[in-house]
């Protein structure tokens, strides 16, 4: 009897290598963001794409807040097109980071998703900042 795991054969090692290597070009994780911050090697813009109220209740330290619905060329005009944005939202139950990544890529910015979002950050045992660290848009955007 074959298990449900083995009912569909695994990809060849070459295909698996390509697949998982490609995923790393689209994703980073909370631990890598935290380690980069601790080493003072932040060569990316960490972007919380939730609404201002959710951001104020708790966000990853150092994150800017631009709700996904407000990501436009005008809002990002101050950033060179080579700026890597790392986006996150509430967590794996929310696709706000994916929607924001689509917008950033369409505007020709490099982008990665911090998988896990706020939920993942807390699961790793990292602390959130509260209130407003940096200016946020006054408009009420997505609260996802």
C-alpha cells in the first residue's frame, strides 16, 4: 500500500533544486529579517502593508507602513528602482503581502515576501513595536 505522501512521486532532484532555489528569490523569512537587523545589514525596505490601525497596534521594528491599496508610483517615487522591498502582512491567512508584491513588481521594484508576516514574527519569539515609528499615510487602507 502506498501512502498519501508517496501517491504522487517526488520531483527529480534537479527539478526540486530549481523549484526551491526559485522560491528563495521570492521569499525571505522572519529569522533572516531579524538577523539582518541585528547585524545592522539592512539593505532593503521592510514594508508593512496592513492598514495604519493594525500597524499602530503592533509591527515589525523598523518597518514602514504603506497599506497595499496605497502603493503607487507617486508614493514610491523617492525610492530608486533598485530598492528591494520586503513586504509582510498579518500572516499566512492573509494575501495582502502577495497583492502588495504584485503592485511593487508591476512598478518594476524588486520585491520579496517575508513569509509568516506578523504571525510568523511572533511565533519566532520576536517583539513587535507599537505606535508609529515613522510617518504613515493618513488614509485608511486595507486592515488585512
